[in-house]
C-alpha cells in the first residue's frame, strides 16, 4: 500500500518559479471551476441506509461497550419511526426528501437495524 507520495524533482529547477507556476495554474483552474454550474444536491433520506447505520451503531456499541453509540442508534431508530413510516399503513417508506416521501421499502436493512 502506498502511504506516502514519492518525492520527485520539479520540472523547473528554480523552486520559486515552480511554486509560482503551480499557484497560477491552480488559480486558473479554480476560476474556470467557478464558471461551471453547481451540481445538484442529493439530500434525500434512504430508509435502507438508516437501517444499516442503526445496525452498525448497535453492533459497535455492544462490541466496544460504548453507550453513546447505542443512544445514537436509538435516536436514529426514533427518526425512522417518526419520518419514514407511512402514517396510515404503518409500512416503511423507501425514502424521504423534505416533506415528500416515496415508495414502500422492501429491503431487510431497516428491519435488521431494529432487531440489532
């Protein structure tokens, strides 16, 4: 495994010219990047990811004797119950984004998180 970047001789022997050239190139790239449209933000909440996280915090909390991990899992489970369960049917939703929630969840990850 490569843990350190190997040292290389600069392309230009004068270190000051080399440093200034790199800084100028970085600045040019940064200015061009600012002209590009910003990517969309994907901040929907997935029930399956929450289930995996709950399970992981439960397992780690038990294995490492970390009660704060267990409390985190409980808070996350409360969130799932409050926001990712269909109020009328009691079924798990697949995802939630702001005020809109989508689809029914068919995967086992959310349930395993509650079992753990």
